[in-house]
C-alpha cells in the first residue's frame, strides 16, 4: 500500500478523506446540525456516501487503497485511542452486564442465522458468514471468518455488504430512538449495553454513542464502546469453535492449500487488546496525576480531539465504500436473512437488555 510506486496515490486517497472529515467538523458546528446532535462522525459518513454514489467513478481507482487504509488502520488507531476516555473502574462497573449480554447476542444470532438461512434455502457458507458478521463485529468478523469457512470470494462480499448496510442504518436509527425517548426505559447503562451489543461495526457503535452522548457525560458513549469491544474480543473464541465445527472441511482445504503452496492465517483483533491496554494506562495516569476525572489528565483534551478526527475519517471512508450497488450485489435472500437478523438484534436485543442488565448491576 505504501510502497514507493503506490505511496503518492495512497496519500491522495487519505487526503481526500481528510478533506471530507474537516468539512464534517465544520458542518457539525452549524447551529441547526448541532441542535440535532449530529456529530462529525455522522456527518462524515453522510459525506462519504454522497461521494460514493456521485464522484467515486470520476476519481482514480488508485486512490482506493488510501480510502481503505482509513476504514481499517485509522479506525483501529481511533478505537485504541478511545481508551484514553475510559478507566478500568468503568470497565469493572459494566463488565458482567456487557459480557453476559454480548455472549447471548453472539450465540443466538449465529444459530438463528444458520437456521433461518437453511429455511430460506441459502447455502451454508453465505448464511454462516452473514450471521457471523451480524453477531460479532460486522465486516471485520466476516473477513476474520473467511479463512476458517474458506468460501468463495463473492459470498464474503455479499456478507460484508449486508452487514455494512444494516449497520449504517442502525447508526442513524438508535440516536433517533434515543432522542424520541423510546430508550428511556433502559436507562443510560442499558442504552449503552444495548447499543454496543447489537450494532454491527465498531465504527457504528462509536458513531451512535457519540451522537447520543457526545461528551460521554451520561455514561453512554464510553460504556457502549466497552461493550462493543468485549463483543469484538469474542471473535477469537467464535473462530475457534467455528473451526472445530468445520474441522472436516478445514482439513481438506488445508491439504489443498498446502499442495498449492498457500498458507492462510486467522485474523486476530489485536486492536481490541490495545484498547484495553490503553484503558489500563489511562487508569494509571489518572492515579499518578491525582486527577478527579479522565478529562483532568494532562493532554487528555488534545488526545480526544485527535481521536475524534481519526474516527471521523474512518466513518467518512466507510461511507465512501457504501454505494447503492451493494444492494444489488447482496441479492434478495441474503438481504432478507440479514434483515431478519437485524430485527432480532433491534427488538430481541432491546428486550434482553431491558431485563438482563438490571439483574446484573
């Protein structure tokens, strides 16, 4: 990506996303948009989607690696830096509720996806990939599962497109439900756990949490991200269990790849562990500085601004990868499966959170 031959083109893509992101910061300060609680992250993904469905085909294809760099590396860096807004005390406070809710959501979504996929006549690989993306962490989970399932490339693309579509819808839906008062019964902690345990992408959780609680004064944005990161870390055991269940197919595929001289590795979400590590570092800094809150730690404000910029760039780039063509690529049945899983996450997740979180806190 950053080889000497491609470096300038990649930087052009990154600078394009940066331009849109700074524009999002500017637009977020307009009184009307500010009153609507539209953060730079939300505005950024809208600008990215407008670009994806208008000018995208007019710009050099060589800029695409720079855009994808923002959706992956910058997103992970932004999530790691997000740890400077949190402490281990907050993690301990939300831990049992988040872990239990996440585990139930992940397990039910995967098994529901396999069962409904079979009823709809969808092949097992497509159903499993779509269910994994909906259950764990969206496109990242799909890409992580691909080396285990070893399905055709177009099936991976279909699964990614469906989870990106519904994850993006959720990022706008949840703040709207919150502002309408429909999530009041959950309380701040319940809203955070609900958001983190049911939205697809890490970026979507960050965007929705930021829209509902920009300064994290209500205890929604931070705990939502913690809940989501616990869910992301569940990708590793999910892949192990999936590998054991598909051991016969994996063994045959492994022998074939070895014959062709290929070796494939399972993706590990290391940025999730970096996120937890930064939370630990921030807890230590708060203790050493004697700060009452994380915002009183020196340079915390500058780090938070830089983190918001990185997340805005990631959201903008994610929008730039979301064109209307994805609806066509997904097809009817996989789209219907993803929709039914989405209904479970929105309504089933709400009921689960409403009754489970109070019992565990």
